[in-house]
C-alpha cells in the first residue's frame, strides 16, 4: 500500500516541529501544509474535530492528533530505522515520563515569560529556568537524552529552542548564562539534518512573537 | 525477561490513579507488594522514588521507580506477557493514547475544579467546562465492541475508569452534576461493561468510603473562608 503522508502544521509551532523532526529522522516523504490559524482549513476541522489544532499527521487518510502521540505513531509504524524510543521498557518509561514533564512545564512557563509582566513574569522565568536545570541533570554526561543518538525526549524538547530568542528578549533574561549545558545540547541537536531543517530560525520566531504581542496588546 | 520478584506499588487507598496501576498489574497476573502511603506524611521511599512530582502511584520494579499512572500502565504492558493492554496496531494505539490524554487534560481538571475549588464561581465554571468536554467525548469517541478496542479490558478502559466510577461519587459529594450513564448512553453502556469486569471490580474501593471521604473534603472547603 502506498504511504500517503500529510502534515497539517503552522511553521512556528514547537509541537509541529516535533513531528517534522520525527518524519525526517525516518526519511519519510510527506506533504507539508501550513495552516492559517485564524482561518482553519476544512481539512483541519475535519481531521481534528476535537481540538481543531495543529499538528495533525494524516496517514493514508487517517488522522493522528497530538504531537507526542504522532511521534510515537511514526516510531511504531516506521520501525525499521532510526528508533526514537529505546527498546528497553524501563528506559521507555523514563523517556515517556520526561517528555510528559517537558510538555507540562516548558511550554507553559515559556509562554508565561512573554505574555505576562511584573511578578507573574518573574515567577514564569524562575519556573522555566528550574525546569531546564532539572532537564540538564537528567541529561548528565550523555550527548543526547536518547543516549548516543537523538531520541524521543530530544525530539520533544529541542523545538522550544527556536523560541529562546523570543523568551530572552521579552523576558529579559539570559538562558545560556543560567543553563549552558542545555544550550550546548540544543546546538548539538541542531547539527543533525533532521533538526536543522525542522526548526525555523530563532529570529524569524522572534519577529512572529513581536507581532503576536502587538495583537494581544502585551506591550 | 520479566520477573515477578521485587514488584512494589506505592499507593493511596481510594486514588483513581493508583487503581489504574493496580488494574494493569492484576490483568497481567503480576504478584506485587502494595505499600500504603500517607498523603500528609510521605515516606522517604516515595520522596526518593518520585522526587519530581512526589505523588502516588509509583511502581518499583527491582528497585527501579516508574512514575505517572499511564506511564506505569504502558510499562506493565511491555514488561509482562499475556492480556495485552494496548492494541497491537499503531493507529489504534494512537487512538487509545489520544482519548486517554483527552480525559487527563480536558475532562478531569474541570471536574476537580468543579468539586474542590474554594471559589464558588470557579466551581460553576469548572462544571460547565466538564460538561463541554464530556459532550465531545460522547460525540467523537467510538467504542469498538464490548470495551473500547474489543473484547478485553484495555488501555483506554483503564484510563476512563476514573470517569465511570469516581466522577459520579465526586459529583454527589460536591453537589454538582456533569456525568450520568443516562445523559450519555454510549458512555453509560461502555461504563457498565467496564465496571462489571471481575478484575476491575477487584480494584474498586468501596463506594461509601469514597463518598464519605469526598463529602468531608467538600465540607472543609466550603466551610473555610
């Protein structure tokens, strides 16, 4: 059966980037469709009626929604190369735990760091740095969270790096100064072609956030 | 190869999240030692095993900790053979995970808000949000057989048990109403199959004990200012 793969996405979305990286790691050909989130396509609404959100992976007409679920699906269906999850059940459980942790903490704290002001913003920055420091501890001496190669947790977290210039400029803090190891890991990931071609330039994301802030009236 | 030695579960009687872990272990026929934790006086073992969240359940297998109820269920499924919990094909696995995420992220947080937020307006808002989420669940989810994915209790049945058993008790205790089998006949029918399963029955805490516990909790919130 021919594999028809489409990805409904929005270029600055870190969640979309996760799926892009997974598809690239597996060498899968697919059609990329950038959505206008203020004017969602009928296809998006039909494929994700529950959340109406991107990313949506469409494989032979069937939708898989939620970025980490799509990454696991890609890993399980195309299981002949570049495994993202480890083969050992305990290591898999750890990978799932840390991807879940990153999902809950990084996005939320990161978002609060550019959408809030004053005390709330300071609290968000503190949470964000604490979260990255815990992840640095988890990484330890390994080159990647996945060990010698890019794995599930790396794919889950590295997309947020493309938002760091935005977080730093609007949050007025220096992430590299606080978490040099985390930045070193992110740059190491960017040496991989799958990551480099999936993440937009930090400055492009910064411009996007600048426009968003104006629209949201956060100035 | 999996061994049945040294399997411990740190739990709290009455917790729907602990019940998920117990259900997975029992479905696989795994022998384990249950260690009852106190929520107000957490053991060193718990704090050491789950330093990030400090919560139950924690599964300890040969002294290695696994945390987060649904992560534990997947681990149990992958470690012990017999009674597969997740479906075998990737698409149905994705569906099971999708709906379990929906329950965790969209259904339960508003239910907890409706039950225990100290502010009455917030409780009313929580109930509204819970109703919206349950409406979507009932509308979009498709049950393929007796249980979500066929003839045996699987991943989503385990994840949804919190709605089938705990939500009716919590809403009675906190005097709100968002879910009933009558209101959502599809969910109601599915819930009956799950609640009637003998292994499921074996992990359910007694209703009257839970009801008293949740009533006391609601009263303490309503009475404090």
